[in-house]
C-alpha cells in the first residue's frame, strides 16, 4: 500500500477528495474506485505501481490524432475506476482487484523502460490508459514529474471525473489528454455511469487551457446519439475552441449493455452535425473511408491519411498546410514535449 493524497478526517471517518464521489469511508472500507482503502485511520492507495496492462502503441490508438502523429508511446494501466459504466469496454480492468496485478514498477523503472528504447528522440513517452488514470493518481503524479524532467511526454486517457485541486496539481506535467465525454446529459451519466456530467465538463475546460486536449464520445444508439445532443456537445467544444479534436467511437454490446451496435449512418450523421462547430471530427471503431483522415479545414487539401493506425503525412509543411499555408492545430513530430 502507498499513502494516498487528497483526503481529510470527518467524524471518525475518512473523506476522499480525489474525485467528485468524495467517498466517506470507515476503517477497512474501500472507495467506489476499488483501490483506495482506509487503514489505521489513514487513506492508502492499493494500486501504486501495480501493472495490469503494458504495450507499445501508436499515439493514434489513444486516440490522439493531432499530437505527434505516427510516434510510438508506451501505454500502462492498472485496476480500478471511479465510474460504473454499464457499457464499459475495459470492465475487467475497471472492476478488477489490484492484488491480481502482475509486475510492480516504480517511476524510475518506467523511465528506464523508455530510455532503453532510445530516449525522447525515439519514443514519445508514456500514456496512462486502459483503466482510469485519475484513481492511479499518486503513481501517475510521481511518474509524470520524473518523465517531464527527462523530456518525455505524458498522456492521460481519462474519463475526466476528477476534482479540480488534484487535476490542477497534475496538469503542469501533462502534455496531452484524451477525455472521454460519455454524453452531454446529466441523466445519462446518472443512469448509465452512476456519475455526473458537471465535473467532466469542468475538467475539459480546465485542461484545454494548459495542454493539448482531444475528446472522445462513444456513440450509443437511442441513448446519446440524437442530433440535438450532438449539437450541444459540439457547440460547447466549439465555444472552447473550434480546433478541439472530437472522436466519435462506434459502440458495440459490452459488459451490461446489450443494445445493437451503432448504425454507420448514425456515426456519419453525428460527424456532419459536429462539423458545423468543429474543424476536426473523426470516426473510430468503424471502417468508413476518409473518416480518419485529416484535411485542411481552409482549402480541403489532404494532410494526413490514416488506415488502421498507419499514418501517411502527405500535406503538411511543419504545422502548415502545404497547399494554402494555413496553420493547422497540431503538435507535430519535430516539436518535443
């Protein structure tokens, strides 16, 4: 076990303040996340350095399409999550037991793993992913600080369900985030995730001021795919910046939700709707020609072609369109973290 951050005593119990649930825990009780437990009147995290998954991935798999395209990144994850999504795509990790984890690593071990691959010029850095990195907070924070000092990028793939204080403490060491906005209605969050929308909205808005942010929405038929909801989602993002990248991901039956897969026409309709507000909208988990390509929003020039995470950069001169010269909102491979 490892001493946790962000909690206080309250009436002989412990109030965790890491995420908006603010679980009130007695002795030996564990929070909803499954990885923060009270022992001897203190709060401990059970998953510090415990690995449940580790892989080398292209950055596009996070998905991040406008952040160092084509670069490899190390992906690590553990057990636990602070949302209880009925459609969870990684439920075995989200609801798993951290004591079942395999290797246990330190931040220094992670740094050595990256250095062995050739350093920041060869590999991008680390993505905290698979489960919810917010409830891996202490390990993420320690590792992100160390990697930042050595020139590596830190990427969070997160549900954004975190309180403002821990987020603001971590953000100086985060270079990019893909934030999963489950829907744009609080009723959806309450019924299907046992959470709330407000903190996620606040996290996106706060993160967009300090690092590169892309947003993913798993489009679920009849639940969050209406034109009105997608207008609200894309309009809100467009108000933050029309350059924020939005990824629509196709839903397939998983975990406790058995609705049929999202129809391709619903995916295309959502993209068309979002493009009224945003310059870069992509479709994932579905094979629709051109839906993962980047084109210049000003002249239509093909900039990046993508196929199954393979990247062909054909229309960029640095971060500018090589046809019209317009600056494209992208962190390119020659820009180090």
